[in-house]
C-alpha cells in the first residue's frame, strides 16, 4: 500500500486543504514480509531436510514451522557463516558446477537472514508447500532409480560395547559373481540407522584375479587403493557411473571390508551392506572407472609429520599415465585438517586449480561430484598437484591437544591426508572425441582446450 498527499485550493478564500490519497500496489520482494511458509520452507526442503527431518541424522527437524522456529537465531548464524549446509569447497576457486551441490546461494542466505531479522514470522499456512517425501535411510537410496540392488554383499555383524577403544574390523566376504559384470552404481551403508552412530567409516575393497592396470600409476608411492570399490562416511551417498563408463567385477572376487567403529555410550550391534547395480547383460560400457586414494604428501605414511603449535603444509605430485576424466573430489583428513587443493599442471606448463576445500570439517566427508560438462578432462602426462594444510594450534577449535606431535594413523586423534578420486580412463581417440564433444557444448571444461 502506497500513501500520497494531494491538495486543493478553495478559490478566493485561499484555503488549502490537504488530504491523503491511498493507492493500492502489489507487494514486491522488497516490501512484503519474508515468511516461513512462503519463502523459508521451500529452501529447507531443497537444501536442509535431507538431514533435518524426523528420525534422521540431524539433531533437530526443520520440516514444520513449529520445529524450526526455536532454532531461528542459530540457523541464521550458521547459514550466514556458511557452516550449514555442509559444503566446504571455496566458491571463489576452481570448478563450481556439481551434480550434488547442496550449498545455499547468496540469495537464499539473504532470505533466511531477513526472515530471522523480521522475527521469524510463520506466514499464511496456505502458502506452505506440499511435504516432501524422503526415502527411508535404512533402505537403498538408489532403489528409486534402479530398483533393488542386483547384488548385496553383507559383512558379518559386529557388536560395539557401550565403552571401548575404537575398533577396525576387516572381514572378507565372497561376492558370488560367476561371470564378468560391469557395475553402473554402488551404494554402501550401515544396515540400520542406529548403526550409523557407531560407524565412523566403512570401506569396501574389491579383490579379484585381475589387478588394476599398473601402467595407470606405475607404482607411484603417492597413489594407493588398487581395488578400492566404495566408501561410506557421513555426508556421502551412492556412487553412480557416468554414461558409458563402469567398474568391472570378475568371477572369484571378494569384498574386503574395513569398518572403523567407535563407542557411543550404548551397546549397538550392526553390520555393513554393499549394494551393487549391474549394467544389463550384454551392455558393456566403453570406459573403465576406478577409485583411488591420492596421498597429499610424499614418501609414504610415516612422512606425515605435524609439529605441535604450528600450521603445517604438505604436497604431492602424481603423473597421469593415461587420459582421464576426474569424476569427483573428496578431501579426507582428521581433526587438525583445515584445507586441501587439487591443481592440474599440463605438459605445456599451464596450471589450473580444479578444486579447493578451505574449511574442512571432519564431521562431514563430502564427495563433490562434478557436473557432466564440468568434470575435468586431463590428457595423459598431466600432473595432479595436491596441497593440504593442518592447523595444530589453539586456533583450531577441533584440535584435541595442540601440544601433541601428530603423525599418520587410523585413530581420529591421529591424522591422514588424501583425496578420494573416481577416475575414468580414455584411449587417445576416445579422449579426442570427448574433448571435441565437450568443446561443442559451449561449456568450459578443464584441460579440454
């Protein structure tokens, strides 16, 4: 509503009368009040409810106004600082197009902050969007797309006492595969939602008669994980291969699990399940994808050396022996970890920063999956340059003891430093064709020009 003042002069009397004229105008985003039902609920559904809903992993639900309102001030503080939703990539560096980007846009952050500043009003209940239907966390998340897994490999059950030291368990289970099969998607998870409380992470390694081609890394000491198949950690979902690529399972193969369990004050029994989705028989993808662990320091695990009360930086260089498409970037560190970057150094000397995590948070192991037209295409001979930095000072609020000298280890109070990368390899002709196709899409792609 807009109010204007008009005046009329009454002839010889010279009397001037002033009276208001009310003009009705439609509300605009600048004039109307930001409300939960109209403005905030759609944002929460898109970016928050995957965790913040009843019986999920977040400490509170944000589905309804009554659930969200008590947390309004905390929500504004967290989103303004970009602590929530957890997305720790630097938005000013490298590739910014991802399939699974759950970060808030500047406009969404501004909307939430304005809502809280206005007193967090509810708004008209009629404006509330329809509730979003979420899959059961205890079930396979990819089932809605592919149906039930074609193969489920289950680790034996494990009981974690209420009070105990951390445990690492590595049982081996036969896959039962009787003929070569190509994999198009994989999912791994604790069998129950309750089991997630004790499971820090779960790895599945594929052991089979044929090892990965050694020429890809030429036994580079900075690369580990031949046979790595899938990992579960908080913040990670299923893993889907891009069209035309897949992972290969052979007869006689085994899955060697590795579960890191920790006590939570309650005895819990659980097991980890690996779900595998195959390509239809006779449909063989053209390109093979592998999962590998790239260390961010040189000389082996014993060389990770973090002095007390210091910020320490490490780096490593790995030469790609084949043409490659990098499918994702995931930094793995522990409590002193603060950041990690991945840079491509091309044969002509050109350098390109691909991705950088600047505010690593050990509570979230985000896999940043590049969008189809943004996944970097790197010709063979390209050097991947990794840099990691650790804050072992009192300035790091996650640091359990800045006076300790820290090295590599499985325990949370120890440290690690590596990047998980899914990589698809291309022959020369196929790589040239992919570069040409990408260039014709008018979308910038790393290494393709």
